[in-house]
C-alpha cells in the first residue's frame, strides 16, 4: 500500500519549470547554457586544476634540492643555478615516509614550498605547487555550475525542439485543412490513432469478408477428393 502511494505521488510530481516559453527562446537559452557549461568546465579543469580535487593527491611541505635542465641537441641533462627554469628535485614526506619527486618551474636549492603530490608517492607523476583554498573552492563551484548548466541546457534544447516540432505539425495541419476542406479535428484524430508497428502478427482471422464468403460458397470437387484419398486408383 505504501509502495503504491509512493509511486502515485512520484508520478504526480512535476519538474520545475524551464526558462523560456516559446520554442525559439528555449532553443536559444539551451544553446547558451551549453556554451556556458563548456566554458565553466574548461575553467575548472585547466586553470583551477579540478582534477587534483578528485584525484588521489595530497598537499604537503617539500624541500627543493638540485635542479636540472635538458639539452635537446644531445639529449643530456645538466645542473642549473638557483632561479633558473627547469626540473627541480623535491624531497617530501607522506605519513612519515620520505619520497622524492620532480617539479617544473623556477626555484632555489633549500627552498621550502607547499606542493601537491600523488597520494602513493609515485615518482612517475610530476609535483605541482599546492593551490590556495580559494582556488579549491572556486574549482568545485565551477564544476558544479558547469554540470547544472549542462543539464538545464540539454533539457531546454530537448523541450524546445519538441515544441517547435509540434508547432510545425500544427501549421501543416492547418494548411492541409484549409486547402482540402477537411476539418482540423479530423486530421488531428487521424494522426492520434496508434499506427501499426512493423513486424507485428496480424489477428488470427484476417481474411477479408469477400474472400471468406467466396471460400465458404465454393463447391467441393469430388474428383479431386477421390484422387487425394485414393491415389492407387490411377
């Protein structure tokens, strides 16, 4: 009893109204929201490093050691001075376990920095500077706003396209009714009738009435029946 009441209550609930009333306005609003969602998603992923929020990374304090540069001509590494751009070795600890990683940028030996490191201390993942708290909050807000804008935009596009299709069908029906002199209600009633699906089996007695009467009234051929029952009489 409770399940039936819950299902009936769920069916009776309506979704919140979408922005825009006409089909054109909903299509325009939907496309704009999808574009805004893409921009917010790019902002959250690239500048705000939202992937660091959901990845297995932690923020720790590290100490910069020596730095290295890369010679592309002979593919060799060489040490660089403080303040130069390159790959710097950083020592850090996770739960008391020492780890070492590489971080790209301009640093100095002995410098203490807050870094974002992989949770397992893997040396195959580059380190990066830890993001401030406001960047983390802004990245979450941007990601959630992008998802909300994308969902509402897609719903507006779908409902707008359906509304535009219904309006186009109504205009076509009005033109057909005016040109052929058929009542508009009759045209709409014909379109509302359920169409027969392809592949469905016909009813068991689908023989037309004229063919049925012709089959019933046709006399039997005695010679044919005798030939069928007594083939040895040949």
